[in-house]
């Protein structure tokens, strides 16, 4: 088998529609030779239906990152599909959520409970997911890739999700530090705004899209998740063997622009 990910086994979270970055990462991973397992949360029948649009059939496992029992049993449930002694070579973390009162310009009034939910699901879950799968990653080493939205600045109406993304960026660095001796790399792909299921829940998404229309020197298509998915596949491959704690911007160049 040939391909950038030939022979690799990956777990991909966050596939909800075929417009998601995670879906296209799974699709490209399969075309590059990988065996893929998906996880889904809540709308499992929808995830299973969308999974049938991938080039090859994949198992779909339920995972709520706030459910410790599901995290504790995740490695065993993945092993049921991959087989004993097989392990994983990579993980895609595409999980984020903030309650509505944590978005939309309510920053000064958002209560801790909603903030805690945003941080737990969107940032801490990178650590909890990676540790849940450590028994499968550790024997061979591997690559963990998370999806980010640039947290260097304050975005209109993004509010506590922006704070959660800043926490995600810090979490990836500390994970990269503490797992390096096990040959596990942890990196993020910071993508520009895309019209996905997640985007529909973000008040002011159109404002963000307008910013990219006017400021991306390479241009940006909010309907094209493939550039970000390609970066994920590259980071999952063996072509970045000494890169960890990195944030790869796939945003048309907006992050580098001044006034």
C-alpha cells in the first residue's frame, strides 16, 4: 500500500457533516492509506450516516469527552475494532463547544459554569482524549493533531470560546512537552473560518468571514475545508518527525497581517 499514511491507524473525532474539517481529514487519510476509526457524540445516527460517504467503511464509536466512563473504556472499544496489539498512530481532536451565553458579546456577564464547560470540552479534552488513548499510542509513538482558531487576538463575539482556544493552545504545548519522551507529537492546525455545523452556532460568524475576505493575502474560501484537512494529514504523517507544540496556520495568511 502506498500513500503518505500507508499502514497507519487513526482515530478522528468531530465528524458531524461532510462539510467538517474532520470529515475531510478522515477522507484524505483513507486515500493516503490509513485505517480510520471515528467517534461521535449525541447524534450518532447522523455521524454513522455521514461516515458512509467516506471512501471506505469505518467503525463509529460513541464518545462524550465529559463522560469519564466513556473515556476510561475508549482504548478498549477502539481495540475491539482494530484488534489486540495493533495500537494507534494518530489522533485528530476536532471537539469544541461553548454554551450560547459564552458567545455573542456577553463576555462580561458569562457565568463560571458556562466558561467551565467551554474550557473543559474545547481545551481540557485534548488532554483527556490523548490520555485515554495513551495505551494505544505509546507502543509506537504517534501524532496528535487538534483544530484551533487563532487565539492571539480577541475576535468579535467569539468571547469565551476564544479563551478556550487559548487554553487549547497552551494545553497542546504542555502535552507536547510531557509526551515527547514517548515519541508522541502534539500539534494544532489553526484554520480560518469555515461554514460548518460549528460555525452556525457562533454569533457574528459572517463578520469573521468578511474579515478573511478582505485580509487574506492568499485568499480564503469559507466553503473549502480541504486546505486545513491536508495540513492535518501532513502532521499525522512521518514528514514532521521532530515537530511538536507547533501551531500551523491554514488561514490564507490572515494571522501574519498587520493593519
